[in-house]
């Protein structure tokens, strides 16, 4: 499943499609010039269109709006908080270990809210436990899973070690759910809050529930609002959003097809 995930990441990169079209266009130029020119212009048009941000934002928005956080989670004094055992935090908000090689600093990426929001919740609700799940997401092994950096990050912000637990082998969302459930002292039938990026929540929530977890969605790291101005154009930013949206939609469909979500 990990290999399939990595292949999916490559296949959902829009620039790979553009490069493929250009390559085919060049191959056609010697014998079928008209076809080659047509494919070349199509690749160029696609490249320009990919920079228009409202389209990938619409795909991400459809994911982000599916599971809003319960209304009571905005009220720290709400009695519902007392029913919850803890917070399951999914990895993905930390840079790979090789990024901090040589400097020793924990580096957060664009999904930093996955790490910062749980700290606030832990301070507001002393009865909650924190369970972080995240191993190595790269092809190569560095010997340091994401959970190691997460432990350092949470401890540096004052979260007591006795209130935290870490799972360090998972490399996919499915493994997050399955491997976390077998940790000592973890009861997946008790109520837990599931913290991950809003665009990732549909797949994560379905996967954890399919694995028998009693989880309530607490989405963070929103990438879109209620709308995106039609004038927004950025090739660099939009290409990343295209890849994020396509990868997540494809992953969700694949998980459903194999019965993992």
C-alpha cells in the first residue's frame, strides 16, 4: 500500500501530464507535424490553465466541507469534552528528518495546525491524552520516524510526557488506524477526537471508523474558504493544490474500492 501511495503521488502531479504531452508532441514532429503541433499547443494550454486557482480550490473545498467540527468544540467549557479520552493526531505536518539534518531543529510544514491545535486542546482539557501516529513517509530510511520529531515538539511546548503516546511505524492512513489501535493502553472503542487536515478528514475518518475506532472529526489546516476569487492566478501555488486535491480524491476512491474506508 505504501508503494501504491508513492506511485499515486507521482501520477497526480499535473506537471507530469504536461511533460508527457510535450514529449509525445516532440516524437510526433518528424512524421506527423500537425499532430505534434496540436499536442504541443494542448500541453501549453493545459499548463496555463493549471495556474488558475479557483479550479483546484473547488476540488479541495468539496473535501473540506464534508466534516465540520462539532459546534460544541468551540466552547472550552462544554460538558461534551469530559466524555473524550484523548486526541489522535495524524502525522504529515513535519518536514522529513533529512531536512533538519545538521541543525537539529523540528521543522513544520504547511499543515502546522495539526501540531499546534492539539497543544491548545491539551492545555484547556487536562483529562485528554494525546496519541500521535506517524512513521517515515520517504522511500529511503533515515532511522528517525516522524513521531520522534513530534515528541520533541510537544515536549518543548510543555505537554507532559505522561499524557502522550506515540506510534512510529505507520506510513499510510490505513496504518495510522491499525497500528495505533494495538498500542498498550489504547481503547479504540472509547471516544477520541481525530485531528488531521480538513482536506484529509474524509479519508481519515472513514478509515479509522472502518478499523473500529470511535472517533469524532476535529479538522484543522483548512486550505480554502467559502469561495476563491476568480482573479486568483498563481502557477506555483495552484500546481501544488492540484496535486494535493487529485491525490486525496484518488486516495479516497482507492481506499473505498479495497474496503479500507
